[in-house]
């Protein structure tokens, strides 16, 4: 009897420490984003991006990917302040790769009316020094006020994937189906908690909202994946690329999570 009680207690404490550790790890990514945003307010957007981007970090414009440090080093200090905050965040099981997404707004000062609003998405990784730096930052804009924001939603944990796939293969498989089926290709890959940032719209925060708004996505977009990455635990992958809509070129970002039902689309940023 005593041995059974001790086994139960050890198991309970192990699970407790595991879940506390998982929560703290997700909080690391959230705290990194909050520190990034706070630095931009206390200093300016240029200094914040230079302080928090990885040496290989990327930013995007009109279908092009560019080194964030090079871009922001060349940029002048913006005349407006950029305010943002995380609303949805997630982390790979291995703990070194994660994301945040949330609202941003540009203002002359904190008390002024927003000149522009939108949604950002950032891919974060922990470097060899144990510091969180962003690998890429991509945003969309839309008209109207920001959506109502509360506590940061944390993505559910994925499942370790054993098949030898890389990030680009996952995305190329989706693109192959999209070219055959159009927007119907999204139906079977959407995560239940998918978060979708479409140009011109406030975020779509779950599978039902995305399905209700599929018709807003042009049916004949051309996706050209450029690069991406995979977590050590192989449950989390991201791919960024170019979107061609006629003669217009923009960018996209997709974050994939491996679940018991296979690879699912957890976050998408899409401009056209």
C-alpha cells in the first residue's frame, strides 16, 4: 500500500513539474515578445528590431525576404511609435523554436489615435547563448480598430513526428493539393485552433472562422516556398515564401504542427 502511494506521488509530482516546465517555456517566448515591444516604446522601433533580431533574421516586403539587421540599419528612426502585444503563442516540444502573433498599431504617441493597425507574426528561436531572437517577422494590415484582446492564448502541444520530412516538403505537399483543389485544399489541413492573418481582415482565430472566410482568398494564387525550418522535436515547422496574384507579388508564412492526425496548419499569414 505504501509503495503504491509513493509511486502515485512520484508520478503526480513528475507530471506537475512537466506541465509547469512546459508553461514556463511558452512564457519565455511570450516574455521575449513583450520585452521586444517594450523596448520599442522605451527607445524606438529601429533600435528594438536591431536588438532583438537574429543575425540571420528576416523581414519582408512585396514578395522579397531581406536581412532584418541590414534593413533596419539602413532605415531612419520612424516618426511614429509602433505598439504591439502577443495574443497567441506556441512552442515546439524541444523548446528552442516558437512563435507569437498579435495586434500592432502605429501612433504618434501612446495617447493618439492609431494611424494604422494590423497583426504581426514572429518566429522565435533560442540561440546558443540562451537568448531568444527572432528569425522572421511578417505582418498584415487592416482597416478599423484592433480586435478585443485578453489573455495570451497558448497553442496546445504537438506530437513528435517520426517520418523523415522537412519543412519545405510539408508545405510543397499542401501547395500541390492547392493547385488541384483551390481553397478546398485548406479544409483537411486546418488545425482546430488555427490562427489566420489575411491581408485586410482582422485575425481569424479558429477553424470555423477560417472556413467561413475561405472565399476571401483568391482561388488561383501561386505559392513559391523560399525556405523554412523544423524544430529538433520535429513537431513544429515553418515555411515562408512568395505569393503571386497575377502581376502582384507578396509574401506568406505558414506554421505547421504535427498532431495525432498528421501535419496541421496552426498559423498562416497571407498577403496577395
